[in-house]
C-alpha cells in the first residue's frame, strides 16, 4: 500500500504531499490539472521511469530542480524511495530507506542500485507494474484490440511464463556451457566415455613399447661409455704432449713478438740516428746565429735604456716649458713697455738726494721761521710724489725684464726638446733595425735557434747513449738488424724452430733468458703428433656425440613415458569425470524439460491454472456491471491466447460489443490479472480515466466496483474528470486545480468523504 507521495517542482506540482491510506481514493480535476503527474511521480520514484518519455520535461518551469518521494508499506515494513533531479531533469540523487534506515543509495553501481532493489522488493519492474497494477489513461480496453499472439505474450509476461521460457533457453545455455566447460577441462564431450576407454587401451600398449625401447637404448649407451673410457686414456697422454707443445710454441711466439718489437724500436732508433747525424751537421750555423743574437740583444737593451732616458728628459723639458707658459699666461697678453731698470735707479738716487736736501731746508725754515716753510713743504711733497712715481715705473720695468726672461727660457726649452726628440727618433730607427735583425737571426727553417741548439745538444747525448758516433757505425748497426729480420722471417708460423735459429734471436738479456727457458721444453714438445692427436680427438668427439645423441634419445623416451603415464592417469581421471558429468547433465536436461519447457508438466499446469483462474475472476467481475455480457474466457489455441465473450451462454464477437461493454470486459480482465499478479500482493491498484466510453449507469456501477475492489486490494486510486460519478461513493476525493498561466502550479484540496490527511501543496 502507498502511504505517502511527495512531489516538489515535479511537472506542474510546486510542493504537494499526499498522505494515503486503505480504501478508495479518487483524484478529480480537469485535463492538465496535474492528476496523472501523481502516477508519473510514483513510477519515477520507484523505477526512474514515467509515461512522459524522457526526463528533460519533469522539472517545473523556472525551478532549479526538484524531488519526488514515495512511501510504501509492504510485508509489515515501511519503504521510502526518493529521487532528486536538476533543472534539466538529470538525476542528482537516489535513495531507498527501510523503517527509517538507509538501505541503498545511488544508481551508478552495477549491482544493488535503488531501481534493482525496488524491483526485488516489489517483485516486478516498471513495465509489469504498468500492465498489472497501473492502468494508464486510454489503455483499459486496448487488450481487446490486440492480436491473440500479443495477448499470449502479455499474459505469459505477466504470469512470468515468458521468464520461464527464457529460463528454459538460459538453462539450455547453462547445459551447453557445462558441456563446453567439461570439454575444455577434459578435451572430451560428456558422451565420449567409450572413446576414452579405447584411448586408455592404446595408451597402455604404447607405454609397454616405450619401456622396452628404453631398456635397449640403455644397454647400447653402457657399451659406448666403456669404449669412450679406453680412448680417454690415450687422449689424456696426447693432451699432455699437446700442452707441452703449446707451451713451447707460446714461448717461441712470445720471443718472436718481443724480437719484432725490438726490430721496430731498433729501426726507429737507427732512423732517428740518421736524422741526428744530419742535424749535427748544422751545429756551427746554429751556434753562430745564437752568438750574433746574444750580441744584438745586448745592443737592443742598451738602445732601449738610452731611449727611455731621452723620453724622461723630453718629459722633464716639456714639464718646465708648460710651467713657463703658465707664468707667461699669468702676466697677460699685453706687452709691458718702460725704461731700463738701471736708468731708473740712477734717477731715483738723484731725486732721493734732492728730497733729503729739501727736507733739511724745510727743517731749517721751520726752525728759523724765515717764511720759506710753505714753499719748501710744497717742494718736499712734490718731490715725494715724483719718487713714488719713479718706484711705480721701476716695478713696470721689472715686470718687463721678468717677461723677457721667461720668453727666452721658453725658446731655449723648445729648442732643447726638439734636439732630444730628434735624438730619440734616431735611436728608435736604430732599435727597430736591430730588432728586425734579431728576429731574422732567431728563426732557422721556421724554428727558434735556441730550440735548434737544445735539439742538437739532446741529439749528441742520444748518439752518445746509443754508441753511434759516425755514419760508418750506423751502417754496421743496420747490417746487424737486417740479419735478425731475416732469421725471424725464416722461422715458420705455428711450428717449433731449430735451436740454432732460436738462439740467434737473443738480441737482449731478457730475450736470451726466454730462449733458454724455451729450449728446456722443446725436446718434450717434439713428442706431440698433431695428426695422431687429430685422429684421436675426432674419434673421441664422435663417440661423445653418439653418446649425447643416445642420451638425448633416452631423455626423449623417458619424457614420452612420462607423457604417456600422465596421459593414462588423465584418461582414467577423465573417465570418472565424464561419468559424473553425464549423470549431472542428464539430470539438468530432465529438470529443464519438465520444469521450464512450455509443454512440460509444470508450465503447462501453471498456464492452464492461470488461464482458468483469470477467466473465472473476470467473469465474476463482470457480474458487477449491468451489461449483456455475462461471461469471458481465455482460451489457448495453437500457442496463442484468444479472448472469448459470452451472452447468455453463447459466444459473441468482441467487435460487436458496445464501447461500454468493451471497457467493462477489459476492466474485468485487468482486475482479474491484477488480482492474480499484482494488486493483491502489493496492496494497491491505480486506474487513470477508467470511466471513458461508459454510460452514466455503468459509471455509477463502476464506482461501486472500485469500492468493492478497495476492500479486497486494500487501496484503489482512481484518476478521473467525472467527479459526479464518485459523489456518493465511499471514497476519499481530492480536487486538483491549476491556473492557465505558465507559472501556475497544481493545487490539491480534499472533497467529499475524506478520511485521509492531506498536506497543503
């Protein structure tokens, strides 16, 4: 039974909460008022599906999203299913609670999603609920227009018979998979036990043959090993001689290698001596150049010192000239004119004597008062001024003399600087010439003469160390070297030489000791017969190869025996597995044919019972209608299901029924199917506009039918626009209204005999 439905921003509902109970519930209102949206909300909450197609249109216009919740009481437990969605209708959250505790959340897991859990609890999915428990608007009488094959498919699906047929097919697949698994595990089919027995006999025979072949091969291997042991003794003795031969040959080759290196070094040494002798011939030229270079170096040093001194003198004279120029600049540009200073001194002496005489006279006049004091005073004053003027003139004369002295000095300094500069330039020319000559003497054939001198010195030391001091001595050494080279070339590769030739290669003390050691092993090494050793080695290797091949064959036979033994064990094990598998496969096939096959006893009995019971219940429901049809029966004909109607015991074609009679027959069938499959177990039944095509009398009778049905089913929900049909019915009525504007939402108000609570929308 559905106990509560909550719709928030779902289609036309802003916020509607319906608290439902047992009995008949009738939703009335005009088309588009939101009645059918309640059914859509119920199926959306339970299965995330509804009768409006996609989910893009479920959110109320202008809202950010919504929520739908349905509370169902079943088996003494209360289940709450809810789903929230965004403005595009995309699922945001899904949850299922039982008795207030969370059971499942979400729809993204492959298992235990909300929808799967709801289907498990209700025992049906969305399609089956719509067909058996929820009858949508306009679908009541569709069943009468279906073809017998469609009716059969619907009936089988509602009864679960199609599921049984699917189970039959799946069980066939299970049996096939079982047989395939047995084949993969054993490589045999379930029915190939005889073939396995035959292969066991063949395997036992093959195993006996392999064991006999193994015994023969083991005897042959023992004989070959004995022969090989005798040959090993001879080969070991020859190996000893071979080792001595190899040791002696290795020593001889080491001697030859060292002598070759000695020859290379000696050739390089003699070639170097020839070059040195040519170099020594240039010794006088090198020494003469070095002496001249040293003498030039002393002259260059002396010139550089002299030039440095001249530059210092030039700098000193230039400094004095600059100071004189500064003093002349301080006197000014105007030329000073005046009498000679000596002339001025004589005049000053004369005037001073006259001033002294006048002063004496002035003193006498003051003393005698003879009246001359004024005249004399004036004369003294005039004379004093004349003397001061003379002193001024003498100062000017002194400046003139000082200026002339400075100019004379400037001229002298300029001449001195010029003379020094000429001398320096001359010295520089001479220095550059000396340096050029020095550079020419420094190189001889592109190399510094000092390097030539050092190279000559080292060359003489090298010759003294080698002991070659002349071209004649060099020729003797070359002759000796050629003799050693000829001896070395005469010794064949990979063979022992004569002792006389070997002794001739003792060119150094180290080689002489090596020759002595080699001579001690050569006598024993000559006992080695390379050809005989090759024959022994070839025979021995051939024996080893044959032994290896034989051992490989023995290993192969042993593997074949092991493989055959494993095969035999497996075949014996397979025999037991196939026997058990066949018994189990036959049991599954028997169960499949008897339980799941459509013509098997179980399904045949179940289908016959369901058809008979549906016909009985539908006929009983027809008794509640005041129509001429007094019976309806389902009959299975050629694997199809036909609906047959009866009037007073005679069959009547369904096409001849009136519209009301068709609806009544269809309702009777729907109610009968719902009684058997859905409504009685779930406790509720929902019909959308069931009164279409019925006359007023039958509409009232239908209301009575629903009232009676609600007592058996516990809860019946009817959606209709025929409000007057249910005015006198014992039912809870709900009025659905919605304005014309796009923003208007559904409002629900209780009407009539209401015993169930309603929360305002």
